[in-house]
C-alpha cells in the first residue's frame, strides 16, 4: 500500500529527513537511499508517495519513495557493485603478501586491520545516531579514518550497513582518501620510503 505525505524536515548533508503523512499522524523517517529517483535530491516541502516498512527496532520507515508525478520503482541498494569490496579484499591480500615476502613490516598490516575495524564501528555508530536523530560523527572524521588506512573497513560498512554510499560528495572525497592512502603505501616500497619507515619504527 502506498501513502502520500510531505517532506517537512530534510537534512541534506546527512541524507535523511521526515515525512508528515497527509491527514496527519506521526512523522515517518526517510533516508536518501529509499528514493526511487537518485538523480533528484529532496530539498524539503516536496510531496511524495511511499510505502511503509518496519526497521529492526520496530520503527516505521518510508520505502520506495517517489516524488508526486513520478513512477515509483524499487530503490536499488547502494553499493551493490562487487568491484569496491573486491578491490579492498585484493588490497589487503597484497599487503599480507608483502609482509610475508618481507617487503613490509607486520605493523603496517596491523595498522590497516585496526584502522579498518575502527572505521567500521565509526560508520555503525554514525548510522545508529542518524536513525535516532542524535549527535553524528563528522564526515571529516570518517574521511580521516579512511586516510589513515581504515578505508577497507569503511567500504565494508558502506556496503553492509548501507551508510554514506549514496551521497556523491562524500563518495568523491572518500575515494580521494583511498588514492592518497594507496599512494602512501606505494611510497613505502621506494628506498626513501623504506628508510623513513625503518627510522620511525626504530624511534618507536
């Protein structure tokens, strides 16, 4: 069954808002990933039609949302491409191989694993806060975790939690951090990078 309402609250940088049903009633949470038309982002005060679903905590949430006048289609889950997670797995496998071959110290692998775990839980915390309309983790903090080596965990969170995978500006910055991190790792294989790493580990 489809309902109609108006988006009375919308926070674009966080990608979520609330719909007030026509005729009144409790506001319904809506996330950007639930919109059929990903080319058009809501700005607030638009009339929409939607279906209702219940999340894991028993709360109502809008699903298959369409602007009035558009034909609703099932919203495609963000991050459904297998290329990003496959890239992360291959990258970590490469780091493991480099450690086994003696090209990298084991501390580098440990850094990626710990940073990825921290990044994953940071995404999970941020999504939970978004659903509860509570204090959010800054996007700059999430990007910092990715830059420091946590981007494989961030990719896993984006896919498994469906969080931060539909916002184009966030994704653009995220992939810049991935490129920068991979570039830094590549530099460690150079003579100057290897010497710098050894001096840092020796000082520690």
